[in-house]
């Protein structure tokens, strides 16, 4: 029996995601996802919001990230296992689903490992476009793993960065990142220490992975006027910045209820003031107010960003061959005759 079209769910495999991104162009995809995120952040109040649901283990974390705007529902399954790279596996992998709230039927199933890197970079650069000092040209990129090239290209495309200064405790990671960024219109400077990487940088991105309270930046390394894009501290017990930096910074977050559990600010009192990025985007709160201010985006990754990315992909694949129809919903001719359908399939 052939399922009807309404029961077939478009599935975007890793291979199709890669072809789609090549078809559109990496920087254009990042910029377009950022536009979708910005428009969804501007209607923040129309979303169901909840901190993501984690399952922690000594090995890492597995999380579900759901949200809905009342018309569509989306969730992402994502893991975070810093020890994985030593076993030849990714630290972060993900897949996600979009569904129609009216019928409850899924409307898209997709890989989200690549999509997460794209949406994280899109979110970082979108926030950077609001908070980074005007005329910024140089970014320090500390942690040169899977996310790093996406971050560099996003800041080039959206914030006018022309130079990236790379540092990783693993020199092979820096060499990989530098090689991947060749010919992409960026001046790439591999560095031997984090201190060297931040020299002359107006934007500092930290994107390391370690399941501990790490100190990637100490207080004396951060001068006035910089924007810090802190990506890697995104779990209880997993942070990147010395708390003195937080006390000198204006802190911007996605969703405080989640960031206070997972972000850099887990080191601060629960009532330490933070500004929500959606309010900056809607003009209800101020972003950077002077040239000497240190702005800190305490990024953990929020479900609405994945929802935006899922909706972007759903539209982007329409009329293309970059997906397969997946027979994942039972579709009996008589909706109540599920058993009959099973028996007739014998
Ligand atoms: P990855 O494992 O591929 O890369 C991490 C890199 O950090 C590695 O190359 C490692 O050598 C380096 N590193 C570890 N400790 C370091 C240190 N002290 N100094 C310099 N470099 C160091 O991981 P990834 O996929 O690139 O992700 C990086 C981090 O970002 C992870 O912690 C992940 O959980 C987080 N992340 C956050 C978001 C978000 O939305 N905020 C999204 C995706 C990933």
C-alpha cells in the first residue's frame, strides 16, 4: 500500500543538507537563518518557552529542545559529549522535527548537526551585529573545533570581520580551521596562546569544549570595549570565563531561565541583572551604550533558534531535490482501521 502524500514527511539527510548548503552558499544560509531568528525573536511573546530538558551523565548530556508558536511545533534532539572527539566522534550531534499544530502531523525531519553549527553561528553574528563595537575588524577565535569555521564566516558575512586570530590547545585543530578558511576572504592568523589570539581583537569568541569550570579568559585579558561571544559554556558545571569578567561586563542572554542554569552566569547570584536579546532586538532594552563597555553574549543555544532554522530549511527545500519523502506516519484509508491496515499488509 502506498502512503498518501499527506503522510509522507520530508526528510533532509546529512548528505542533502550539505548539497542544499552548497546550492545556496554557506554565508548566505547563515545570513538568512539569522534573519529568520531575528524575526522570531521579535515575536518572542508568541512562543511557548521552557528551559531545555537535559539528561546528564558522567559522559556528557542529551537534551530535548521544544518550542511552539501555536501554529508550528519544533524540537531538537542534541547531545554534548566533549570526550567524544578523542574517540573519533563529534562533541555535538543533532536532529530535529517540525510539526503542524493543527493536525499534530510532522512536516519536516532533518539532520541538525550541520544545521546547529549554522544556526549557532547565525545567532552569534546576529547578536554581534547589535553589540560588537562599531568598525570591528578582528575576531579572536578560541577553540577551533567543529563550530569554529562557521563562527568565523558568520562574523565576516554579518559583522564585517576581515581578520580572525585562531587559538586551540590542540595545534591540529588550529591548523584544520586555518586550512578550511583559506580563500574565504579572511586574513587568518594562527596563534600559540589565547593571550596572543586576543591581541588587537575587538570581538572574542570562546568556543571550547570541556566538561568543567574552565578559565579560557582571565580578567586581565579582557580590555575595555570588546564584545565577548561565549559559546562553549552551555551546561551546569561547564563554563569558560573567570567570574571577574562577568562582573565587569554587560551581560546579554537568550532566555534567562535557561541561561542561569547552563550559562556563564551560573557563577553569579540568581538576581544578577542580564538583558534579554529579544528585548534589544525589539528596542525595549539597550544594547551597547558606549565604546568602553564590555558586552558579553552568554550563549547557550535556545529552542527558538532551532525552530527558526527548521522553518528556514522547510521553505528552502520546497521545489528542490534536497530531501526524501519519508514513510513515517501510518495512514490507513479508514483512520480507525489501523489494525486492518496492518493485517492487509501481510
Ligand atoms: P569540538 O569538540 O569540536 O571543539 C572544541 C575545541 O575546543 C577542541 O578543538 C578543543 O581542543 C578545544 N579546547 C578545549 N579546551 C580548550 C582550551 N582550554 N583552550 C583552547 N581550546 C580548547 O566542539 P564544538 O562542536 O566546536 O563545540 C564547542 C563548544 O560549543 C562545546 O562546548 C559545545 O557544547 C558548545 N556549543 C554551544 C552552542 C550554543 O548555542 N551556545 C552550540 C553548539 C555548540
